[in-house]
C-alpha cells in the first residue's frame, strides 16, 4: 500500500500512521501535493493554514494563501490525480468551520468550498474514491494549541457532550474507516463530537 500525505507533521497524520502501523505501507510526504507521486493507492490531504485574524485583518497575501492551501491546491490536485490514477482513493481534511463559520472567515470559506467540491466531484472510475473528514476543534492539534485563547477553548470543551474536544486519534481512525468504505465517496463526515 502506497500512501501520499500532505501535512505530515500534523497530529492527525502522526496519529494515522501510528494507528495503521503497517510495515507494508510506504509513505510519501510533502507540503505541496503536486510533488507527490501520481500512482499512490491512497492520499490524505491534511495540510492547512489558519491565520489567527479576522477577514478584515488579513492581508491579500494571507487571504490568497488561505484559499490556496485549504481549497484551491487540494481541488486542483484531486482533479489531476483522478485524471491520471484510475484507482486513487483520496481523503481530504475539511473543517466544521466550513459549516458554522469562523473568526477567520477566509478559512471558513475555503473549507466550505472544499466540502462542496467533495460532494459534487464526478469521479471517472468505480475504483476511485473521494471523501472528506470534517472535524470540529481538535484538542491536541498544533492549530488549537497555538491559539491565543487556547485555555478558554479547552474550558469550553469541558461543557461538550464528550467533556472535551476531539482528539487527533479519533480523526485518524475516522480517516482510515472513510478510505476503506466505498459507500462514503462524495461524502462529508462531520465530526462534531455530539451536542447537548
């Protein structure tokens, strides 16, 4: 099994590789999806950019980077891979910000566009597969720990049904399941952690 990943340093991918723990699996990693081989069996596109600013505070360059990393580069790469790899299985990482909005609306807009892409992309063969895992806040992710308001966020997590936010292990297990289940193609898996 050959897997290509972006966002290899993320807690999600680290957890995924530990969960799979397959000596037969060969991993290609890159920050830029277009440098990954076109013949992988699976792809997990997990690279993301979230500037801790509101839309009005973002520079044009930051808006462009946010859209490119979180949507445009991912969708373009998927188009290219599906054109050249008739058995490619791809999982992209969305965000519940794409559903509920975010302080950074450029990020939320990019993730909403990514969700729509996954739901509407017409695949070329029966063996191809495209799925999106869309988590809410991941408590142990770098993105959450780097937030200026992380302590406040962790406190809010205690009021959730789980008594916490999601873990990267939970997201990793969901990715593995989503890639293995053909019925989930063109589906967004919303990982909200439940509600009260």
